[in-house]
C-alpha cells in the first residue's frame, strides 16, 4: 500500500533564468484528494557566470552540452545539499527536480533538461526524481506543459490556471479533459529589453506603461504562425531567438516601446487563448508581479476575475507541482496527461535515482 504523506523538496529552474526555486512541501492524500502545505522555500539567483552559460547554451556543440550537463548537475546537487543543510531538513522522501531546459524541439523528437544525470543523487545525498519530459516526447508528446495535472489535483477551484514565467502557459478543463498549452513568450522577451535599460526586469511593468504601442509591430507579432496552430503545442527559447527577436529587431523599437508593445501582445494572446472569457483565472509566476501586464489582460478580459495568490504559491507553484509529479512517479501513478501533451497515452514519467548512502 502506498504512503499517504510525503515530505518532498521540489526544485525548478525556469527559462527566465531568475534562479533556482526550492520549496519544501508536505503532501497528504486523503479521501481521494491531494492537499499540500509549504515548508521553507527560496529562490537562489544564478551567478553572472552561470547566467551567461545557460543563456548561451542553445548554441553549444554536443560535446559542450555534455560537459555543461555534467557541471550543472554537480552545481545543482550542491545547491540542493546546501539548502537542505542550511534549513535542517530531515527525513525527506525525495528531491523532485525539473532541471533546466536547454533545448526543446518536440517536433524533432528531442528535449534536453540538464541537471538530471544520475550523479545528482550522490551530490545532494537524497533520492532524486527528475527528467520528467523525455519519456513524453518519446511517446509522441510535446513534453510540455507538465504542470496541468497538478492544476487539476491541487487547484481545481479555478476556471483557468495561468503561469507567467519565461513563457506563459494555461490549463483548464474542456469536455472533461484537461487541456493545456504554452501561449506566448513573456519574461524571455520582456527581460531582454529590460536589460537594454540596465535592469534585470521591468518591475511592475512601470517602463512598459510609459512606452508607446507600435501597431505594425504588434500586428506582426500576432501574425506569427505559432498562434494559429491548434493545441497541444509548446514553446522553447528557440522560438524567441529565431522568430520573435529577429522580427522585433526589424522594426527597431526603442526598449521602452518594445516593452509596451510586447506586453500588449502577451495580454492579447492570453485573451485569445481562453475559450470562455469569464470565470476565475489564477495567475502565478514572476509575471504576476507585473501590474501593467495584469491591467492590460483585464482590459481584454473584462468579465474574468483575475486572482493572484499568496507570494509563496505565486513564486513556487511550479516547484510545488514538480514535487507532486515526483510523488506520483514514486507511487507509479499517472503524472502526465496525453490530452495536454499530445502523447499516445497517459503515462507515468520521470527517472528515480535512489540514494544509497
């Protein structure tokens, strides 16, 4: 018989490169329903060196990627071990880690999340559940998004669950099936232009609010082929590097006008993505702090109630849900939905590396 309580450390590194999210979570399964409670949590920023390496890794040759994977696995394991020691965490059932996405090309049957090598269990001296995406791609799926099964199990009271990170993704129930997909880039583009203003990010969208909307650029962005594609579909940094930024550069916007126009684009595409423009929309991820973006979303969704949760849930929801995916993997239960990813079947994904110390 499976356990009913689990003590987990969820670990997530997103494409916006904000840092490594670590969240201690206590899961309970009772009366057919999962509940959770957060323990300690933190986001540990990347050093400038790691930030540059992860940002540039899209262009690495295979041998360079292999070396980066080995070094990042060691680094991530040490970060996890230090967090566990610093906070005195004891009797963890597992560390459930997403790793960091470098390449995501499901159309070519390939996705790579580094930091998921077997050695990570030795580095952090814990059983590790990780590498959740590869098996879905092998089954013909997008390998993303994986969070929606957690939305269904932990946040079913909301009509929509929207995450605003490096990219935005949404999940919802549709004809008794969970549907989810990536909507558009968010912080991968906004932070690019904020950096041109000497900032890591545009706090609250304040600079975007001062910019001018460029109608021709806005229309060109909305005309990108991805937005007309049916779901399931997902995005990677390749889309930003190869499609979005080159398109924006052709219009040569000032950084402040680029922020304004792309914020409008995000808001518009969010509204376009929702089949019913009313209900309760839960917003999480770093982009939820962007007041101007939320204001523009509300303008396109006047009958929708936008809900921003407490800061811990807002910032660590993905780490929380990858913790749940790891628990489901330990229980050998379904943790990936084919209705979301397009895989041939629902399945149980992830690799388990036991710690034998």
